[in-house]
C-alpha cells in the first residue's frame, strides 16, 4: 500500500502530486500490477484533502492506463513500465548522488539544482520525442 503526502509549498496541484507518487511507486517497484490503491475515503482521512482531488488523480491515472477503477471494489494497478533491476536503480541513484554533490560543491542551492535537473530532463524528453 502507498501512503500519500501533499506538499502545499511545491506549487504542484495536489492531484498531480498523487499521480506522480503512484507512478513513482510503480517505477520503483513499491506498487505492482494488481496492487490496490488506498480507497478515496482513507486518503481523505489521512491527509485532509478534498475527495474530488483524489478522484481526479485516480481518474487521470486510469486515463493514462496505469490503474483500473472497479466499481465497488477499488482502484488497482493495471500495468507497469519495464522493471529496472534493483542493482541498476542503485547504480543510477549513486550516479545522481554524485552529480548532486558536484552541483552543491559548485555552489548551487537546492532550488537551482532542481531547476537544472528539471530543465535538462525536459530537454532530453523533447529530444527523445523528436527522434521518435
């Protein structure tokens, strides 16, 4: 099961934070095909959020084909991307940690590091889309 958290200072709408958390949990293997997401009522009571926000997140995930909403039964993980081995993930994490350390040593603050990473990631996504 996944426990959601909402960062009110992130500037990211709460429903998108839930979507991102589910997708990340699937990518990292914390949620697998067939696993059930927490019922909306449970999410609402744990993080004090509007039920419509949770419904919107779950609907978006369903439209993406990530989950399946079964009337009266709940919301279940429907598909997952190609699984990356834990050793591959660990190697990538170490590489990112080295990169972050060099960014800090260069004098970048956390917001600048995040901005640089996000911009580079988006650039890579655009380049990938152009070659596809």
